C-alpha cells in the first residue's frame, strides 16, 4: 500500500520537490491529517481550497497543485452528494483513498476556561456531532463557519477570549490553542472516507478497487440485471449511491464501488456491464484504502 502511494507521488512530482496536495479547508483541517497519513514520509506542501469547487478547479488547472483529497462519505453524515456530482462533472481520476477516524476537540486561547466562553465556532457537521456535549453548557452559543481549522485560526489571530473552536488536535498544535475538552463528539465511531484525486490517470499495481458511474434503461429490472452480471464475476459491491439526473425526472445516475481479485476479473466485469449501462465512466481504479486512528 505504501509502495503504491509512493509511486503516485513520484509520478506527479518526479523532481523530488514537495508533493503539492490540495485540500478543502485550511491548515490543520481533517483533510490535512488524512493527507499526512496517506503520504506518510513524503514531503508535502498543503494547498488550501476554500470550497470543494475551488479544489476541483485547482486540480483541473494543474498549475499550483499535484494531487488533492476530497471527503466523499462519513459514517454519521452519510454520502456527500455534492461531491459526487462535482466528481462526475470533472475530468479527475481517483487514484487512492484513505479512511480517518474523526475526533472533535474543544480548544481555546491559553488560560481561557469553558465558563468564560460565550460562543464556540466550527463547521456545521462538527457542531452537529458535538451537540450532546454542549447541552451541559447552555450559556454557549454554537456558531457555524466554513471550516474547523479556520475556526481555530480565527480565535488565535483575533485574540478571541470569549470564543472557542471545535477542531482537530493538529489545528490546536498549529495555532497554539489549548484543548480543554478532547473527543467531545457524541458517537465515537465517526470515520470519514477521503478520495485521492489526480488529473492524470494512474493505476497502481496493487489496485483492487473500482469506482464507476452509469445510468440504466428506465425499465423494470434494468439495475438488477447489471448487478447480477457483476455478481457473476465474483465482484464484492462495497457501495451503491444514486443521484437524480437533472432534466430526466425519476431517472438516476448510479455511483458504484466494488472490489475485485486481480486486474483480469476487474476489467472483464467492467466490459461485461457496458452493454447494460449508459454513460458508463470509470472514475478510478486504485488500492483499497487503509483505516487510520490517531
């Protein structure tokens, strides 16, 4: 797995310069933690993108970044449908994936106590994951902003003594914040899956996972017939997600992930479903991702 990741970094940064990794969010975001695990031991230059649209634009232009990470699903919040649509419309390829355990922490400027706080800022998903903790502090108002790490950076740069932030332990370290409550998320089995995206297609030797999208005839049994073909090739379907096709009411684009044993079965399975699928696009062939806790 590590060998495959190293080959990716060498292919996009052959000169030995730091790998320029674009993330949604700011330094200290969970995307950066995922990138550090994914490219463990590599010299990285983290390039922040304010939105996922900005991330896709940066990757497609290829001028300032080599590779990017995009969150695609979370065990609590579910699939990020907006990102599926962005990926479908882009010319990017999935070359890897990484899973990260998400731990939310309450942090403040050094010396500030929780009783001093009037507000806590963070991304809306992070706030939702921590509402149970804040029930015991009704005096604190929860304020939504664009990014967890940005919340921590704002508190530090603006010297906000009455405002705290929910963010990662990396954000606390980078912005010299004091963590006064660690692991405040309600559900501890909180994981996010990140896709590693690249403009050029790169298939590692160890690749055993496929992501693709397609539509089918708007007829009874059309999807079943296609999935039955995959089953005949001993394909392990790990995810199927539908999204409405704009302008075609009650018709859907399907996003499918599956795992195969070896390239031959994988390629044969894809070829076998082509006659049953419309607008079939292989989004990526890549190694099955590792799960990381920290």
